[in-house]
C-alpha cells in the first residue's frame, strides 16, 4: 500500500486512468468486431462503411498511445485485406 500522500494520490489517479484506458480499448475491439461481422455476413458496402468508421477509432486510440501505432496499422491492414478478399 502507498505510504506517502504523493503515492496515495498516484494510486488514485492510476485507477481512474486504467478505467479510462479500458473503455477506450473496449471501443477499439467493438470497432474491429463490427468490420469482421460485416465481412462474415458478406455485405461489402456495410464492411467498407464499418472500416471507414473503425479506422478513425483505431487511429485515435493509437494517437492516445493506448495501443502502439504499428498494432493499429496491422489491424487496419488486415481488415482492409479481408474486405478486398470478398468476392
């Protein structure tokens, strides 16, 4: 347990930051799932629209350093490739 006032405050702040980061990470996962679901359903127009929306979410979360920028690029690339592979 934190012994100094400074350490107690940092512990409080860490709890708050962790909750905020978790909610952002959840938004990211939801955005990725919407694209994957549209691809699985075979709806290319919906998949493209979902990709456009999720790209914005992925980039904003990478900018906040919740995930690494290379991981964000990898997600976008794989989602885009999945849509292009649709016949």
